[in-house]
């Protein structure tokens, strides 16, 4: 089986899509019957093993993202690779290039709808923009042989717009990197916290949909018995006294140490399509207090944390206090077991491969020959 992934959502400071692709290709590299290539934008044309880059325009203020302007070079690169199946990981030029290449090669093309483009752009530019983007998304994703989404709510939205063949494909968690054993007591010492202070943490970009201001208001309401650590690029510098900020892109290991060293995660995001950092916190043995919205509804189940009213710092502060009236550490241990059971990367990717095989008689026949 020869697979090819193509996306513009792969940059040094990018988030869940890059994490998914890196984990996916690490696992695929261990399988003797699978060859996999990854085609992404960069400053120049390079081939480094299974990774191939093509030059693309660097977006100003775009966190390192590059935007391909012409589909031809990307289509031609895919055709030259000659995969048995192509997965497109963004709704822009590379998605159309993947469809063109799939048609030329006669192979299935899968579209992974990672982010809710109409909703995100509609929040910024208004309802007319959202309506136009809904039509665009429905047209584009209606052309794929299969459409993957990271949560049920996004799948329901696509189906409402008329897209067929939608499949929920959860992401996974690196259970070795995100583990309770990463706990370091020196973090609390560095922050100057008393042993009785509850340490809360959030890691991610300070983008509009993350609602970081709600977290600041929550910390202010909770007061001195609690301390909030914010980690990620663009975090605010003027914060309440019980908030500390690391305003830069943090490595997975740094985030993992902070998560394992905290007492709970707080997440006020209302536009999460998967909410990977919440699962990483749970893998680290943390309970999660989150807004009852988006994929967090699905991925923070009963017994792993507390969901509260969105855009309501008072409700979130109350949920945090209620969490610690119970055995928060026991909730964190249950959260770890939940992630181990459902979100191990090897399990996630093996399920994805089964889906790939169902799309193509050629792939299914090749698999039977190799294992027969």
C-alpha cells in the first residue's frame, strides 16, 4: 500500500494537523507493507526520504504557514509519486491538486476536514462570508471519495450541507510523552507557589476561539488559592496576579512537563474540532474543566473532568471549585485510563488504514496477498 498526504497545515509552529501527520507517518514507517509520502510547502523544493517540499508563499503573520498559489506543481508531484490513495489535509489549493491527481491516477482521494472554516471565518468577517464558505466547503468535500472529520459535531455539519461519505476519525495522543511520570516539582517552585495552591494550566495559541480572556477572568474570580499558567504564542502580558505566562511556542516535552506538574487543565475554547491538548492533559493524569462546546463535549466525558457554560468565567470558576471538592487526582487517573483505552496512536492509525482499504479493491487485494 502506497499512501500520500498533502497539506499546507504543516509549519514549525502549527498544531494538531502537524501532530497528526507526524504521528501517522511514524507509525506507518513501522509497517512492512506500507509506503507513505508527505508533501508540504516550504521555502524550496526538497526531497528528504518520504518527505517532499515544494516552494510556496509565506503568509504574513501566519505562524510560519505557507500558501500554495498554483495547483499544477502539487498535482504533478503527486502524480510522480504514484500513490494508491491520497489524503488532503486542508481545503485550499492542495485539496484541488489532490483531486486532480487522484483523477489522473485513478485512485481514491480522502479529504480530512480538520477545521471548521465557515465558522472560524464567519466569527471574524460575518454571516455573509460564512454562507459563501459553506457553499465552497460543500462543493469541495462533495468531490472526495471519503471525508474524515475529527468529531461528530463537525460530521453533522457537513452532512447538513449535503456532503456524503463522512467518517469520524479521532486523533491520538503520544502516551509516552504525555504521562504522569513527567511531573516536576521544580515548576511549582519556579512559580513561587505554596503547596496548598491549586495549579491550573492551559497550552495553546492565543487565538480568538480559545477565549483566553475567559481564562483570565476565571483565575481572577478564583483568587489566591489558585494559580493559572498560560503557555503558547501571543499570550497576553497584562494578567491578574495569580497568572503566569510563557508567551512562545513551547515544545511537546515542555508542555508535557507542565501538564503533569499541574492539578487541572482549564480550556475555554468554543470552536475546538478535536481539542487535542485536552486529551494530552488527560493522558498526563489531569482532570479537565472545559466549556461545554465543540469537540470538548465529546472528548471530555463524564468522570474525566467538568464541563461548564461557555463564555461564562463565573461558571468556570465554580466548576473548578467543584472539581476540587471531589478527588481530583482520582479523576485524573481515570482520565489517563480513558485515553489509553481509546486514543493510542497505533490504534487510531490502524483503524484509519482499515478505512483506506475499504475504499479501494486494489488496496484490499494487496493486503490479502501480503497476509494470505
